[in-house]
C-alpha cells in the first residue's frame, strides 16, 4: 500500500527562504510534540512576536524516501505552514531549485528530482498532489514479485546489481532470496562452449584449419586494434594471428588467408 505524502493530514507546506525554522498553525501536523516552556517568540516581517505553543517534528514521505522536519514550531497565530528552505537542506542534504511556476528539491550528488511543487496563490507550495510523479507500475500489485521473476524481467542482472536495486528501493520483492535458479545465465553469459570429441585424423598440413575470433578488448592496442582472429593448422599446430580494427574485417581477412594457403 502506498503511504501518503504527508505523515499526518494533507497540509500544504510553503517553502520560505527567509525562515530559519519550520512553522505550522496546526498541531495535528506534527507526529510528536511537547509544550514549549521558553520565552522566545516567532518574529515575523512586521516585527511582531508571535507566541510559540509547542515544539515538535514530523516527516514527509514519498515512495522513494522520507524527509525530516525537525524542531517545527507550533504557532497558532501564523497563517500558513512555512517550510524553512535552509533547515530542510541541512536536515535532509538536498537543495532547492526555483523556477517561475515550479520548484524542485534535488539530490546534490545525482541532481535527481526528489520532490516538486508548483505556484499556488502566488506562493510556492509543496502539496500532496504536486509531488513528483511515480510510475504507476512501481506501486502496482504485480511489482511485489519474487526475486527470480525480477531477475528475468530485468535482463538477468548479477547478484551485486540486484542487491543494489533493492537497497535503493528501485524494486520491491516479496522474496529477497537471491539464489537464482536460472538456466539462461550460464548459457547467455558463457563466452564459448567446449568442443566435443573428434575422430578425424589429419595426415598433412592445411588439411584442417581451426579459427576463432577474439573481440572487444577494453583498450585499443598502440596501433588501434580491438579484435583479432587466429587460424590454427590441426596437423602442425601452426598459428596465424591477424589483428583487426573492426569485427567486420574477419570476412576479408578470411579470404586473404584462404588465398595464402591455396597457393
């Protein structure tokens, strides 16, 4: 079941770059609170000091992660709940990006959009309806599948990659056992199959030639080659080696070798 965007109620939060504390007029917004017994007041733009009734905290939940709102001031006289941009940044390690009609909350390392909001009554507002959309398939019942099913859906990733996806909540499994019973992996990821026994006996050089292509080296050679093809004489075990720039060069090299041995 998908959790609500906000921990309690459906209150809107209004990001404020001038506020140094989160403020709300609704005590029900806070998941935990206690009466404030100090003498400080909340000072607003006209210089007035508004009394603080409670001090508490709450969270904003999304399907991907939760965000902390700590030391939220409960002030009955305030008009709208204010979200301190600076405090939200310090508590959650995110940054805000404001545009004329929309704003984004992003990850500082990946720049991924974590939350978004739009202008509401000429104010930026973070609302339940304005959260960055999540693909419907993410929360559909079929996503609570077994690890084996996800392994097949995602193109047979390795265990390390699969564990990374689970740790980042990119997929949800009803069974996280990663001992995949997959017959396709050893076949699809094997580079070659062993040769079966042969009863052919060669009696002269060049009577039988074996050939193999080695491909896609991570680095180019000093001459710019990434592939090579070899030809092995079954009788003498003599090897011809031909470096290749592209794998498509195998065809022309084969014809050159065929011309050479037919002389």
